[in-house]
């Protein structure tokens, strides 16, 4: 017999403005955000949730493989390019955008994990790795937990629970609890 279907706590699009709810995983550079997000994705998708991600890059990423047709189009002056096949698509547009606008690309998602956004009001889990940071740096608004390998990070807000640095299961539980509220 197959895996039982999950019963979503919220239907897709039930976040702010009819978009899926967004949860941030934040911290300083090289703190382990991507590793924790990958673990959270595995935990949630194993439970049947559809998870999308949005990543902020503060270093102006290269939007296409140099020399490809869409790269040539973009460098020639196209303000936007799109490429697709029978299974996926990708669009690049030269304009400022935020998580709110990008979340509308994923209306079928149960939730979106946003990497970064430590100053945001999104519910968030902050990652504090002793090798790169000794304390919390995020906006404390909606801080669900701090994932850390420290006994007690500096600037830890009162009442915010600590979870293990790579404890994706505990992070996923915190996110699911927030969805229920």
C-alpha cells in the first residue's frame, strides 16, 4: 500500500494576498542556511507538502550560462528572457522584485522557504554557526527558533527555542506548528 496522503494545514495560496505562506531561514554568510533548508525540504516533502524556495543573492548572480541563446538575447538588450522544455521553465527579467511578487509564481505550493531576509517580518529560523558567528543578527519579529551549535548564542531573544544546527526535523516541526496557528 502507498504512503497515505497528507492533509495540508492550509490550502495553497492561503498566505498573505492569496499567496503561499513564506518562512525565512536566515543567518550570516556561511552559517549553514542552505544545508538546513535542504533538510527542511526533505522533511516536508516526505510528509507530502509542496515546497518552493526563493533565494536572495546579494552578489548579482549570472542569470544564464554564458554563450546560451538566452544569454545572447539578454546581452543584446532584451529586458527579459524565458526558456522552457516539456518539464520545466525559467525566466529572467531585468527589474527589481521582492519575495511577495516571486511567491506568486508558486500558487500551488503549500509554503515557500526564503533563504536570507533576516530583517524581514516573515516567520523565521535563524542559523548561528559558532565557526562564523557568536550571536543572533536577525529581526526578532516572528523568530520561531535559532538553529545553532552554541550553548547559548549572544543576543538570543527571551523565549526563543534553540534547535540543533542541522536538526531539519525540529525546524520543520516549528514551521508546521506556525502553519497551524
